[in-house]
C-alpha cells in the first residue's frame, strides 16, 4: 500500500477503481476534480464508463451528471461521453467526444462562468451533489488531503457532496505541498465578506483540503500522469498578435496608465497566449506578476528567467516535458506559484481590485465589438465561455485576440454581426489580429466599426465589411448601431451553403 496514505482510517478504505465505480447509481451527480487536463481523477472515470456501458448493453438506463473545474482529459470526459454516460455537463469542456455528444443532443451542457459555478452548487441550484471524486498527491497522518496540479472546484464539491472518493496519485510530486492556498471564507448572502487579496502573492487560506473522514467511501491508489498536449510551435500570426499586444502595453506605460512592470497578467490557454509569454521573456520587463487561471509553459520560462516574481492560478496547463519539469522542481516553484480555488482565481472582486490585464481568444468579433467565444456558426458548441467572461468584464484592460481568418481563409473572424454573443461591446476594450490592433476605449459604435474593419480584418474581407457598413449607415433608420437585419447573418449562411464566407 502506498506510503502516500498516512492516515490509518483512510488506508482502510483503499479499494480498486472498479469497486469504487460500483458505488455509483444511475442519475448520480458527481463533482470531479480537474482543470485543463491537470489534477483530474485518472482511473475511476474509465471504470465508471465500463460499468455504464455494461448497463446499457443490458438495456438499462445509466447516466451521470458531470461537474468539474473546467476541461479535463480523455480519461474522464472522453470515456464517459463515449458510452453515452453523461446526462448533463458543466461548467466547461474541451474534449472532442464530449463536444460531439453535446452537439448531437445526447448530453445537455450548461455553460457557466467559472467564477460562478461553485457558488451555484453551494446555493443548491443543481440539487443534491451525490459524490465528489478528487485527486490527491497524499493524505497526511491527521487526514489532511494535499491536492495535486489543480484545485478548481474541489473544495466546494467536498463540502457539498454526500460521499467522497479520493484517488491518491503518487506520480504527482509530494513537493506540491505548500503550493496550494485553499480559502474557506465563502458564505452566501447576506453573510459575505471581502476577499482579502491585494497582491497576487497574498496567501489567505490553507495548504490542504479539509475532507471529513466520515464522508470518504473509497480511496484509490494510482500512478498516472496528467494528460496535457505539447504546445504547437509559435507561428507567424501568433508572433504578430503578441507583438501588437506587448507594444500596446508599452504605450500604456508610456502614457502613465500602468507601472513599468505592468499590472498582473491573465491569459487564456493556447498558442497566442504562449506567444505573448515568449515575447515577455525576450523583453526588458522584470518583476512581473500574474493573476490568472492556468500556468502554461511560457510562465514557467518567465519564472526560471527571474522575470515573474509570483503567479497565481487554479491549475497547470503544461506540456508533458514541462509537467515532468514541474514534478522534478516543485519545491522551487512553490515559492513562485500559488494554486487557488477557481472561485478565487476567477473572482470578479479580486480581478477588479488588482487591475488585471486580460487577454483571451475568440471565435469571431463583429464590427461593433461584440465577441463570440463559444459557438461556430451560431449553434455548434466548441468549448464554452470558461473564465473569459470573469476576466473580460472585470479587467483593467480586456483584449480579445485571434487570427483574422480560419479554415484557410474561408471564414473571417471579423463579421457584420456575431452569430452568438458571449461578450458584449460594453466589455470589449481591445481587439487584435495579425493584421493589427483596434483600441475601442472611449469610442461610440459608429467610431468603432471603421477602426475594427481597417485594423483587424483580413484584406480579403475588408472591402466586403466596408460595403456592408456603409450601406447599413445609409439605409438603417436608426444610427446608433446601424445594421441591415436581412444581411447581418448572410456571411454565416453563405459559409454553410457554399463552404466560404467570400463572395463567389
């Protein structure tokens, strides 16, 4: 038996993943640990999927409602979705199989801001939580549970679940202990108090999860790595977008609106955010800080180079090589990294107070600054809103970044009207593509449109966009936000009919 389980009562509850899966009933509501492919249970979900598949083969109904921190990995979302085992999924996902089941109507999907989901579970909006299934790097002699590479919604699931299952994964470094900061000061209205964070490095909680031993029904021993993919090489478009954003920050410093070492940085996951971090690595900036959701490879490089003093997040999103590096050097990185519950990492109050610089990806933006970050062609779900809304509405500066085209130029990221709205024009301050940057602050809609078209649209689409805008300005009776409603979604319908937004 693993030495990672030092508590005797917990050792008595060790069993196989199959035996633990046998405890789950049809329509169970399960809160899983995990956030962006880090810190999720590895062996219990496939065992549960096997049980669900066997039930289906007998003609029995068996689904579970799956709640997580954010996206997980194929061993969780993919396995359970692949056997049609998920009735409802929330709050964020990115697995191809899970996405397919959402889009074909097999599974319901409630896409919720990451800062709000734990609160809604605590308020009882989703009903009773039957199980919490979390991953730990060890259980101490006094029963404290040390999380692994993410925290996400673990604390609230443990609090609200009737029963708890713990996977103790000895692949995860024991030296992660001390990196976590679990805050237990949440209360429902009217008993809420301010979150006492005034700097990204402030610690306000405990280094372990409080887990009532009487609720633990199973402990599973595992030795499995997190499933994260390598980042793609930084392409030319990403380099250009990163350059525009960093030049914009430099100008804000020159204008006296930000200190020399900027304000705390936030960025989404992916190639462009990693390019921004790479640009910071090769800049002359020092003593940077970050208040964000995830720690990516580029953030580790910045810490190694001594450019980032502290980074606060709720999870890692590391390539396999960097995950190994973290495991080998966790004792060093815990002096520079704080992992918090996502109710804290994404908390609007803290984001607003710290003056975070937000940068997130998008699927498309329209000529007035509305942004769609979730649905392709208006109805096909990609991943979900994640934390982009938390940071966009509350950031000191909120930027959206994207290549100007997709599908080999057949889709324009700048359109007359977005086919689904996740972030309204009221929250969008800056839009950047590889074509350029549009600073929308202080501009009325009719002032934004020419700037977005000229600076951000691909040359193949500029004339089409200008033509639409000029005719809307001429023919629309009301001039605040001119639109031709019979044409506003014409670009999307043309793509669906012909395979391209371009005019033939």
